[in-house]
């Protein structure tokens, strides 16, 4: 069977990037079984021939209207598919979908009828929001980092910006490379519309959000940028935990150091 990626280097590159990140998620221990999901808005690299391709699935409801996604295309991890398999065989463990004209449904168009992630309502809500904002962001990632999920089990860390300030103060890079911090989403049922709605509410302030007792979700211009923000936050969480394991509360950078960094790097918060 001919793959949609054949003779389409720009599209193939987008899928390759997803596969690369999927491998990192597995290596980091953030992706047990089918844990986590990735979607990328690939509409910009879709040609007329793809637009004419018929659906290879029934028409599925999204569960929510996505007014800005009319006719848009996404590469999505499949539901119940493993990240470690997505890394090696992206087109067997993910698929290309097209949003229908009514903005409330989607169809799968290639390569295989792999049903997209169960978190599609949250992912598409984030993409819909990013188009509304016009920020040029194309990627969304959800994963289960052990350290950050563990921290979400402590109510003290769930108060607004407590975790952001703590993680920022562990190492300068986290402040610089996750400059909007991490928002908190109270526990909600995985794959629910409630979780999707709560997530987009926080995106006006944050590019990364913590789903309480579940995982972390991030958006970015591409999948590398979205992954990197979670990676620097996780590094900070590890530094915090390591200090605690050595028996002391880490000092954290001083507020003077933090302000100096904000000015030097021209950071938004
Ligand atoms: P999917 O396999 O449906 O992508 O679900 C994984 C997950 O992490 C749900 O939150
Ligand atoms: Zn999850």
C-alpha cells in the first residue's frame, strides 16, 4: 500500500518529528503502555491531492464544535497505541484525520483506519484555541512524567503558581525555557469534555498545564518545543526531589536572581 508520506517530504518530516519525540517519552519512563498522546496540525503541508482523498473511516463526532478547524488536518497518535510503537512505526500507530465542514466531526484519511487518541477533545480544543489566538502553534503533547504527577498529589503545589515559582527557582534554564510557567487543572475524568474545557481556559496564561494526578499537557510551535518545556520542568522537579532525598529543602534561586533573569532574557512573566 502506498503511504500518504511518499513523495511528500514536508509531511514526512512532521511525522518523523512525532516519532522522534514518542521515542523520548518512552525512554524517559513517561509513557507506560499507551500513556500519553501527540497531535500536530499538518494543514499547512496538505496538497490538493490529499484534499481529494476519500475517508477510510466512518464519520466520528468530536464531542464539541471546533469552529476554527473547518477542513483542517492532523496527525494523531492512535488510541490505545504505545508511544514506543509510534516511535518505530508512526503510520501504523497513528493516522491522518480531516475535520469535516460542520466542525463537529472528523474522518480518518490515511494510512490506516487507526482511531485517534481518546484525548482528541482536549487536543482539538487546544488547536482550535491556538488558531483563535493566532500564535502559530501547531503541536500538542500529553504525557505522564512521574515527578510532576507525584507533585500534583500534594494540595500545596496545586495553588496558583506555587509549582511554577518552585520549579523556576531550581535552575535558571527552567525560568528561561518555560517562561509562562505551569497551570493547574483540577482532576477531571481522562478524555472528558470537562478536562478539555478546563485545559483551554488555562492556555491564556500558560503553555504547559498539569492535569492533577494524571499528567502534563503542553502546546508549542512544533512538537520539539512543546516537549522541551515539559522536559525542563521535569528536570527542576528532579532537582527538588534529589535535594529532598538528601535530607534538605533546596534554597531555590533568590527573588533577586529571578528578577535579574527575567530582565536579561526579556521574559513575559
Ligand atoms: P490514548 O491511548 O487514548 O491516547 O490515551 C492515553 C492517555 O494518556 C489518556 O489520558
Ligand atoms: Zn493520560
